[in-house]
C-alpha cells in the first residue's frame, strides 16, 4: 500500500467512520433510558458535600 492509497482510504472511510461515530454518540445521548443518568450528572456541580 502506497502513501497515496492510504491517504485515499483514510479520506473516504475515515469520514464514514467519524459520521457513524457521531450518530452513535447522538443516539446514546438522546436514548430515553439514559435520561435519569444524565439528569443526575447535570446536578453534580450544584451538590454540597
């Protein structure tokens, strides 16, 4: 594999990989079952220990 072939592979499939990763994180963050966990985490700075 030459440098130009690796470069083309990274451009093509790297973008696809990053888009799929972003969509996966978005689905995880907006999944209804995770709401309580994120609500609890958002209140951590306001807690007094």
